[in-house]
């Protein structure tokens, strides 16, 4: 899958051929088609593996933090964002592959489903007295995280990625802080 990821990230989905992927991977075309129905199936397999790996890393980080006594929901959310962005750097080719405009049919729907899962999961973490403010913060965070993943993946080196992640975490913490300042529905003390 590494050869396919590299090809999708560098030349796009349409220009990537299974034959070229097979040659680069040192495998046969038949073997690739045996494991993946088609090029689209290969692309989605790479993306789904990335998503599952990211979710596993977040669950592990949250479990460790909770075992260490962290119970504040906003701290746990910020930790999950930091973990996700670090994972985006580690899997930067997959992120680049997904952030080009040349993806298979249905990929935007797949990404939309992942975003909906994220919103459901994190809505519980950020419940506040003002549900509209909660929704606004979640939408802003989701849009920011998507763009930040692309920016992190485009960093020249790990040091630059780490600096960007730290700044991004500050922004996310600030967004979460908006919710913590709500003392009654409809009122925000700034």
C-alpha cells in the first residue's frame, strides 16, 4: 500500500495506474486486484486504515490521560486534537493523498461520514449551557482540523510540524475556552 499511497499523493488518483503501483511495489497486478477490487478499493483501503489508526491512537492517548487522572473534558478534547494532528504528520502521504482534488468518486461522502462521527463523539465532550455555541465551536474546530491536517502534512520537516501542531492546539484550546466562559444559555462573558 505504500507504493500506492506515494503515487496517489504525488500524481493523483486519475494518473495512478495499478500497473505502475505493482512495479514499484515489486508485486503483480493480479495480486493487487486479488486484495483490492479495483483502484478505488485500494484508495479507500488506504484511507480507512489511516482513519482506524488515528482513532486507535486517540483512544490510547485518552486512556493514558484518564489513567493519569485527567478528567476535564476540554483537556481530553485538546489532547485528542493534538494526537490527531501528530498522526497526520506521521501519515503525511495519506493526508496529502486525501487533500488533493483528484480523489475517487464517493470519497467526499466517506470523508463527510468521518466528520459526522467526529461531531457526534465530540459533541458529548463539549456540551455547554448554550447548544448553539457548542455547535458553532464544533464546526469551527472540524473545519480547522481538516485544514490543519493538510498544513501539517505539507511541513518541510518534523520540527516545523511540531511547531504548527503546538500553535494549532493553542487555537483549539481557545475555542474550547469560549464554551467554558458561558455561564447561562444565550449569554457569553468575554
